C-alpha cells in the first residue's frame, strides 16, 4: 500500500484526487494539507511514502516544502502537480528534489503512474 499526502490550497483539488485515488487498490491517501507548513506537520505525523504538491500556496510554497523533505524526510518522494507548467517551474522542482512534475491539465492516470513509479524506483 502506497501512502499519499495531498497538498493543495484548493480543497476541491484534494477532494477530487482523494476520490480518484481511492479507486486504486494499492494507493491510500493518508491526509491532506493546504500549504507547505501544514504539509510538513502532516509528513511528520502521518509518514506518507509520497507527497503530491502544488507549487503556488500560501504560508510556504511547494518548492520550499520539497526542499525540506529532501533535507529532513528524504525517504518521502515528492511529485509536483500544478498548473504552472513552464521550464522555470520544472527546473525549480527538479532542483528542489521533486521526482516527477505533472501538469493539472494532464490525465490523472499520468499522476497515478508517477506515484507508483517513484515508489518503485526509490525501492530499487
């Protein structure tokens, strides 16, 4: 079972993802957070395998939160899910330590594949 934390300041995004991911027998959403600060607390409390995060959020953005993960919780894989699909955002995410970058306009199957891929590749 892959444990996932969803991080987005739009509650409807998290709700929709939670409902879709619940259809996958090997994926389990352990929690949600609306910003990077809440995400850090949730990572510490819930121990997810994967964090799926937006970039642009209040209090702490997703890139800063991914940098924290890399330093403090390196076993947690980060996937960026954002509308900000441009070269600079991709480069920042990659430099911070994100394992995948998915545009919100893409099919959710791409996100599901990425979640499975980052967990499998981290185990090998």
